[in-house]
């Protein structure tokens, strides 16, 4: 195949965008692998794409095409004089094009066109599959990214909830936050109750000097913009320089330090702004709505901890305030208890009493094992050892309510020291996490189910693709065999012997059997997918049955069998796919003939019972045992009886028939006695029986 440049393109699902997936040959800067651009508007090229017709443009035709397209002018200027463009068609849909260009003005003719179309047919499937794989991989990467993001946010929540002394874990928090938000400097500040004074409590990264503990007035500070709506504020270049620096002089120090953008997130706890987080970067535009959303989630994780930390620090600064902590803590939705150094309970809030079911009198002065359920001694002792050493403890332990119910509780317990460094109290916060843990288990189960469903869907898709491919490969030679066998059997020259005609009958009979097997394979591959569709219309059942009986006449006559049709007294109409119902009844009659002796009778009965059409096929065949009747509609099931095994069959016909009838909101039933015969009944809702 002559060419000086080859380009393979892939289209998106809506045929709006083109992506070059292979580029080789004459260089053109605008065309490189991975580059995407709008679909060409040229009518000639649209004909290739939409009508799936190969374009051959040599000499003057190519010049005319180039004159209409800026892109083709560029290709013409680098030497292209002829073009062969072939659509890549997969399962009836154009998924891309194969583009060959040559310096030879007469490079392409009919032979090259046919060869290009053969090449396109070979690579179309690979292009379609690679696009699907890329999409699945992209979705998988995005799910993994979101999962890691959620895990990191949850870890931030655990870190800041593990202690009341947030300054002990700020560095860990900053390290985790850096994985989610780009920044060169991060500042956490707390606000006084009327939000007029901000105090920096965490300063990490590059930029101006450390301002931990320094206070700033909120009015006249850029953070006042974020506090107006309680939403994250994004200030990127050039807006930062043009609009913010002139209004807020303090920001000039940040700009001088090379920090060109800022994102400020209010920390809101129970509807009250308790502080702010400032993310600053040297980049011009690192922040957007996505980073703002992540930052808001981080803010929601630490807002309560910041509020609790401020509250706790206030308690630590004053023993008198510690003695009045019950009043302060009673407003908390979480259970809070104050413990003496020996672990006995000094005070609890109302939430604690509501959670445990005890009265205040019952709870006060209880020892460390008050709510400990059986079998939890080691876990509780490990927690107490940590607290006794002067360290905070955070974790989940089982507790037992007054009514005996055992449930999981998330604990955060922190020691309180006097001026001499001695432990004088323990402050504990408890939270019933039954619902949260159950939600996490449910979410994990849903994720596993989602993965399993995607895997099953992919298996089903591969199965259908396999059956379709195999069936296509079988159909082509099979059609030729059947056609030529039919032509030969006519023996128009009268030259065939009787034996040869018998051999041709064997070929035709087995070819038909193989063709039926191919059709069964295709139908089976579509079971359980949306590819098995019905073309419904109103059908008169008696006429349909008569048509089936007539089509089965050669099969019945070959075994000298007789068919009796017993009709309903009135016409019976159903809304159905006549082709599929014909397929089902034909299958039932074929089975009755196949498994019945020569000369036997087959009866087809049509009854109208309670607005349902009952179509019964009754035979005098080998019958089916009760055990096998339970499995008869299972795909690939075949009876173990020798007189059944010798008959050809796939075990798919009844399984397909059952699915088709159920798609029609009907039923298929069987009753049988071994060695006496079987009755198969198809039951379908009627539309009219007037």
C-alpha cells in the first residue's frame, strides 16, 4: 500500500470530536498522537464518516478538496497529492478513519481502496476496544483517586479528633492536607465570638515570618470576604493583584514573599464560624471549584475539633472554669464525662445519660470499668495505660448500656495537668458510632457489589461478542454449503445417482441443524441483556399456530406422524412478537416429533382461560421424569436417558423459549409421565377474544 503519511483517528460517541491515535510519515505540527479536534465539516469527509463510504481523491479531486479545507491546504503544502480515507466501522458504527496520503497524484485506485477497507475492518475492533478500555481505566483511576481522597479526609478527621491539644497534631494535619490541596503556605486561625479578631494557631510553609499566636483584626483583612457567605474564597492571579492588593495592604507582604494566590475556607461548627484556613501558593491559578470543594470537606472535618480545642484550652487555663465544665458541656451533642485521676466519674453531661440509659446518680463515682462489656478487659486496660502515662487516647471500644445492649463507641480522652505537671482530671468525649460503622459497611458492600456488577457486565459483553463472532464465522461457509447443496439436489441435468441424492439430503439436513444451533447460540448470548428485544404487534393465535403447523409439515411427514389442532371457539388475540412466539411453538413441536415414535400423534390445543391464551403441545413421546422436569429449562441441560442422548440437540431451545415467554409476561409449564408423553403449555395474556 503506497503512502507517505498515515493517520488513524478515533471518534467520540457523539461523532463530535476526533483524536489522532497513530501518526506517521510527512510531518505536520498540528497532527500529533493524542491531539483532539472537531469533526471535519467537509461534505466529502462527512460522507466517509456518516455514510461509511471510502473516499479516493487523486490529483484534481484532491486539489479541489484541499481548496475547501484549511487543514488540507497545509497537508498539500507539505507534499500530499492524493488521499485515501476509509471509515473504521465496528458493529455498524463508525469509530474512526484510516487516512493514507501520498506525494504521487495517482497513488490510489480500486485495488488500494479494497486493500484499505480490509485493513480498516481488521483494526476497527481494536480501536473500539481500546476506547472502551481507556474509558474504564479513566473511571477506575477516578474512583481510586476519590477513594484515596476520602480516606485522607477521614484520616484528617481522626487526627484532629484524637486530642484536644490540636497544636500537637497540626504538623500531621498539614502533611495530610498537602496530599489534597496544593499550597506553599498554610495558616489556621481561630476567631473570637463576634468574628472581629483572628488568632493564627498554625503556620506552616514558605512566605512571611511565623505568626503563631499573633492576632489580626478581621475588618480590613481579606478573610472578611470569605466570612460573608461562609463559603470558600478563591483569589488567583490576575484578580489577586488587580483587585485585592489595592484594598488589603497586608496582602502585599504575601505577594512580596512570592505567594500569588490564596484560598480561604471558613471553619463552621454548628452554624458558627470558629476560624479559617488559608492555603497560599506561588502558582498563579492553582485553585478552582474542585479544590474548593475538597478544602470545604477538610474544613468540615476540623471545624468541630478547632472549636473543641479552643474550649478545652480555656478549661485548662483555669481550674475554676474546669469546675464549671458541666454547664459548658451540657450543650454538647456528644457524651462528655470528667474523670478523676483514679478513673472514677466526677461529672457527666445529659448526652452521656441519654446515651447510656443511666441516671446521673447511678453514673457518678463509678469506676473505670463502669460501661465495660465482658471480653473487653485487654482493650480497656491498654487505653488506661496510655492515659496514665500522660498521653491522650483515641479509639473505638465496645460499651454496654443499662439495658444490656452492647454498641461501639468512639472515645477521645485527654489528661488535664496542673502547674506542676500532675494529672488532675481526664476529659472524655464519647460518640455512638453504630450508624457510622454500619454505613461504612454498607458503603463497602455497595462498592464490592458495584465492582462485581461491572465484572459480570464485562463477562456478559465478552460472551455476547464471542458468540456473535463465532456465529458470523460459521454463517458464511454454512450459507454457501446450504445454497450449493440445494442447487445440486435439484439435479436439473439428471446426472446424480440415488446414493448421491441421499448424501445431499444428509448435507442439507445437517446444515439446517447447524444453522439452528447458530441461531440458538445467538439467542442464548443475548439472554439477560438488553439486546434481546421484542417487535410486538397484535397477533391472532389460531392463525399463528396453523402457520407453525404448516411449516413443521416436512418434519412431521418424515416420521409419518399426525398433528391435530384443537382451536378455541373464538379468535384469540395477543400482543406479541410473532416471530419469537413462532420460534417457541416450533421448538416445542420439533421436540415432540424428535422424541416420539414414528406414526405417533401430536396435538396442539388452543384454549382461552381467564383472559389468558393457553397453547398446549401434547405428544406420546418418551416423557420426562419428575426430577428432570425441574431442570428442563436450564441452559445446556439434556436428559441422561440413552434414547434422548442419541438425538441431536444443544439443550438451549427450552431455556431460550422460557426467556422469550417471560419477556411476554407469560409462563411456560411442563407436565409429563415417563414413557407415556409430555404436555408443554405456553400461557400468554390476551388483548381481545371477541
